């Protein structure tokens, strides 16, 4: 397997997710934010390009409104920012939709994107799925992402269930899911992370149910 040419994508590590109804619940942001910072530091040491994505709902919107404190990156991330980072403003779930990011990644010969940030149940999911069509390999760091509790007419799922279920789903097809520590080791050794596949995940799932 060839050496991955990575970029680290920081998805919406904005103040909006640290309090209020969108506050990240699992893993708690008190745990995931230090892992995001560690991923940034690892990328900086390895010369991996970093992309800082911020979601905008437009001026005057109740959430993600440019010019408000909630729109800003968390200070622990902002203070690490350098002029070499690429900044991206998005208006959809996927980091690729309408942003030109895919073209920028290709221009920088990136073939593997590492996703960290928020939320697992929205922008991480959307970005990982779209990357398949665009031809990028995707890595998702399980302890540097996070989800919220969800309830609507279709049902309820607590944040832990949302997060762990979606990571299992992503690892079955769309992304290699890893911890930040394991990813840092892979960066140091210039190795790709392994992901599962739908067939293997289905067989293992059936076996797990039988054992239960």
C-alpha cells in the first residue's frame, strides 16, 4: 500500500458546540477537544496540511452566524492556527459541497483526508460519504469527534449510541476509524489505517448476534 498523502480537516470546531442545545455530549467535548488539538500538533510536526472549516448559516441566523462569538473557532484551536492553514466556510453538511475544497486537495496531491471535529451525526458523516464519490480515502478519529442526543418523529437516540453506531457504519465502508493515538503512530510510520468492508462487517455482526 502506498504512503498516504494526508490532510487534516478540522470540521466546525466552533464555539457553537460547547454550550447550548448543540453542545457535544459524547464523547464529552472536554475529552474530544484535547484530542483535536493533539491531531493538529501531530499534523504540524509531520508537515501535513491543515484545513479549518467553519459552518455558516448566514448573518442573523440563530446559530452559526458570522460575527458572533459562537461562530469562532475554539480558542485552543485558534491559537494553533498558522498562515499555512486553509480556511473554508461551508453552508452544507459536507465540507466539499460548494467549497472548492476537493480541487484544493487535488492541487496539493492529497489522497487521504483525516476528519476531526463536529458533529459525527452530521458533517463528519456527510463528508465521509461524499469523499467516496470524489475519490479521497477518509480517516475519522473516534475520540476527536462527537455527537449530540437526537429526538424527532422517527425516534430517540442518545449521543453515545449515535456516535458509536455511526462510527461502526463508517468503518464498514466509507472510512478508516481510529483513535488519535493510533493515527499519530500511523502518521509517524507513514502508514495507512485499515478499514473494514461491508461484507466482513456483516459476517462479524451476524456472529456477534449469535454469541449474544
